């Protein structure tokens, strides 16, 4: 038992300890705080929780997990945030602890392990998640599926005015939690929004993604509307991506770019990108992990449907972003959405990049045209392939990618694959409307 730390506010009633499972559902247990009494900074949860899929609360037998056994969810006080949308509640992120150490099936522990491995070669990753989400009518007001709030185009000032009060309160709440909003604009879908959070260390960035998703949905609810990050809600309207922007750092200096090197990239960054590109078909089972994800990833939709990279090419799966003076400070991975667990997604990307560094993988030439306009023979000459077009195909690639599986470890990879296979079997024959009905409020 530990005394309440003095940094906690007097009005605090509940301490939420959060985790994110293999179905990417954000969950928490809350400890009620009695005034003047000590309280624990950890709480027990069933180990089988990491074997639960998105569509029901039941453990997938093939996950290797069962209802028997308990782990401790231990608070990481460095992640403490007050929740102005939930007065009396504060939150921290948790590590899953078993036998006194981080459990092998802990997603947050996996990312921490990848960060430590990268630091062994004196490198760090800084990253940010670029979220898109829809604002919809309250689910109680929807008649036949989700209904949009307004019909405005990309970057519409009218949309900014319609949603002004919601966005203002949302940004205040985000900033009050220690995250920093960089820019906001209405996206191309009607009622679709995009907010960018400033980059940070990889673990902090993943924590921020959990808090951001939670905050958007909570503030929307307070305004009598519904928000959703589901990748594809409407068949004929834009999907929701969640691109990851990352940079390589060494000794507190950004080492992503090198103006004197080919393509303006440092040698290490080229190898890192080559590793990600090589493993991208397998990584997609983690970064785009629902059947719904693949309804978004199509050619000519700026979603990165082809296994290629380019400089300022929004149709490439990996986009190297050049600054006004031509310098490169970060790269963008487009085959990501917010139905992914951010700890697993970033961890897998780092593992793939490290494979590129370890084996000095060569990065081919950038693609500076739309691959959707290229003939099959031209694509073959450039060795450019379409990326997986369904979750089943991505799972196949992950099952056969020893580098990523070894990084995840035996227990986590077994549990994760079992959950994803069960989800694929459940959803693969459903139409979009049936998918959305089940998943809309999950993400």
C-alpha cells in the first residue's frame, strides 16, 4: 500500500489504471480513494483478458490464455493525467505485471522492450499519430446506421464554425493533459475532422494516442454527439486513417535527414525505412488489424495501397516529407488506422526498422508517380506490389515473418494471432453495414 502522492489533487475520487488489449479496446479499472487512507497503485485483472476479441467478451482458446490466472495492472505515475471531462477521475497508464516483472503479453511492455533494444545502438524514435475521425449524430438519434452531422468539404471554414464549441473544448482538454495540439482542420469527409498532436518519445506518443482517442469520444458525448475513428464508416466517403510520423534521433539530435546524402536521408534512416518496407505486409496485421481497415486501403485514396516509398508522394505507403528548404525531418507511414493498438503498432515498426539497420538493407529508388496509374508490367519492373487487401492475407504474412514474431515473443504473438484470426473468421463475410453496427462505438 502507498500513500496518496502529494501531486494528486484533493478532489480526486477515482484513479483509473488503463490498458489496451489485443483487440485495441481501451480498458481500465478504477480504484476508489478514501480520504486519509492509503491505496494500492496496482489492481488485479484476469490474464485471459489479452485473449478477448473485439466482438464479444470471451477468451479465444487458441490464445494460450484462460480464465485461470491473475496479473497485476501496475500504475505508471509518470503518465498521470487529470480528466476535466470526468470530474473526480484521474488516469495513469498501466504495465501488466506477472511474477514481479512485466508480463510477456503486455503490449506496453513490448514497445518498451523495442525502445530499449534501439537504444542499445544509440538511437531513439520520436513519433506522433495523425488521427482522423467522424462526428456523427448521437447514436440514439440514428435511424438506419450512422448519420453525419453536416455536409461540408475539405478544410471548410463553415465546418470549423459548426463544430467550434466542440473543437474548442476538445483542444482545451487535450492541452490540459499535457499533450500539445499542432493543427486542426476539417477533413474531406462530411463531419470528418483531423487533429495533429506534437511528436514525442515513442512510449509517450503511444500513451498520448490512447488518451487522445478517449478524450475525443468523451467530449463528443458531452456535446450530445458521437465520434468514431473506425477506418471505413461510409462506402462512398473518406475513411479514417491514423498515419504514424516518426523520426530517428541520436544524442538529442534529429538524424532522419542528411542534406549531403542521397534523397536527403541519413544512411541509417534509409536502412530503417527499407526494413519497414520489407516487413510492411506482416506489420499491417498489427497497424491495420480489422477487416474494416482494408475497406479504406485502396489505390488513389492516399492510403498507401502499394508497397513502395516516395518523396512527398501521398500514394506511397511510406512518404518521406521534405521541408521548404528540402531538408527531411520525419517520415510518414500511411498504412495505419486507429483500430490498431498503438504500443503494438509502434513496437512492430521499430522491430522492422531495426532489421533494416542490422542487415544494412538497401532502400530502392523513390517512386515519384502515382502507382495506381502504372501498368502491371511497369510495377513489376520496379518490384512494386499491392499490399494485402484483407486481414486474412496480412495475418498470413505475419505468421510467416520470423523477425516480427520473434520481436513480439512467443506468448504475445500467439495470443495476438489467435485474436486476429478469430476476428477475421467472424467478420470476413459481413457487409459494411454489419461491420459498422458492431464496431462503430468500439473505435
